[in-house]
């Protein structure tokens, strides 16, 4: 079929931001501590997209049903096997073309803790969306989403202040000796620390004082368990910030990918918030959202902002037990075998989800 590129027409609709009032039901290590009050509620008017396709050969114009697919990168999209990674790169682009011919506009993109600069270093297929810094920034075809920037600032959180408090707490004997760094310092890339609404604090494993019954292995294995000292440190920073009036979310403590650090995030927004925003902005039904992830901080992507299964679709790869357990409660989750190559697992799951949506659209 000879078609012109997808175009966009806009229909008015008032979107509303859902109040975040509950924790994701996924066990204590992977829960998000949420803090929101009515004073910082942000309401915005959005223009959802209705895409149309013009068939040059037949002269027929038809609407395309938008579907959003967002994938985590490390351990999810990015297989260590270059052949499998290439299969996913090419497969998603091909599936996007196939879907358009069957009435579905498959928009895809990346959602990562990486800053945009590091996302671009991976030479990924040109995407519709990119969500960087764990939800800190949203980009559409390369341009930053201005409305999202306004949304974040309403919460009064500042990453620099979080690190100031962390340094002050190190003077407390309870936390003395801990070696802390920002993500940017650990990876040698200042861009990783550029988002003022998100602070990722890393603690070198060797500087953590373990309590009785704890051991070093628990910070590195799949069965990760946060050391009590690190958990207390995260909560102490959180209490100080809230006392000063900042509103934010405290992520679970989790191991750094391939490095001898444990880390946690304090941020006014996270991956789940970014997806909720796009769901509202693009006027998408939950069943037309597909996410892929491999870690505990991806649980928020699978659930709505009340921590419930709202019907969105998920693809789970990797061995993370907390994520796999949480996905058991998601009705449209495809949980791949733990030893399945991540790129191939994502591609297989995506094709299954898209084929189900195409069948519904054309029924």
C-alpha cells in the first residue's frame, strides 16, 4: 500500500492529573513512597492526537489508532548480544510499518535513567518518544515537552538540596564513613545529574556498615535486600526534605547496574508519572500502552498512579524477582523466561501485544 506519512489532527479534551495517593503494591523493597498534596495539583488542557493515513493508490483516508510502546534500555532493550540487539532494532521499525498498514499507529520510544545524551550514544532507531532521567525529561521527536517542565516545578523539589542534606547527615555518627556520590560522578558524565527535579544518590558498597545478619552478597545478588543503614539514610534525607516543604517520591534502594554501588532516587516525578502524563496527553486507553522493563524501578510503569492494574500491557524480561512478582498481578503482562535474551524477549512480547491490538481494532 502506498501511503503518505502519518499526519496529526487535534481534538479538544481536558486532561486531569490524578492525585498520587498510594504505594505500588509490590513488596517493601520495591514500593514507592509518594508525597502529594492538593496545593500542588496541576491541571492542564491537552490535545489528544487522532492520526490519519492517506492511501495514494486508493485515495482513501482513514484514522489510525495510536498505541504507545516504551522500553527501558539497560537489561531490557540493550542485549549484550549484538545480533539480538539488531534484531530488536529492526523488528520494532518493521512492526511499526506493518501496524500502520493495519490501522494502528505504533509510537515507540525509550524510558531510562540515562540522560538524553547517553540514550543517543546507543545509536537506537529513530523514535517518537524518549523519556530520560527516570522520567525527568520527556522528548517528542527530539523536542523537550514544555508542559512537562511546568508540571515538575510545581513540587518544589531540588536535587542540589537533597545532596546538601545528604552531606550534612554524614556528620551523624549513624552514617559516618559512608562514601556517597551522584550517578554522574560514578559514570563520569555530568549530564546524568542535569535534571534538578531528580537526585540519584549512590553509596559505595564497601562503605556501608552492615547490621547483624546482613552480608555483602545481599547488595549484589538477584535477591537484593537493602542494608538497614542505607535504608535509614534514604529515609532521613526524605524526612528533612519534606519538613522543608518539598514534595517528591523516594524510590526503593537498588543495586547499580554492574557497579559496586547501591543507590536510591528522590524525584518529583518518576517513570510511572511520565507514562500517566502521556496517557492523559495522548488520550490513550490503558490497553493501548505497552511498557517493557527488567528492574524494580520499572514496577511503577506497569501500574496506574494508585498502584493498581488498569489494563495496560507489560513485557517483563530478566531475573528481578520483585518485578516478576509484581507482574503476576498485571492482567496483560507477558513475563518472559528469566534466561531469555532481553532483546528477543522484548520483540516477541511486543509483537504479541500489537497483534492482539490490531485484531481488536479490525474486528
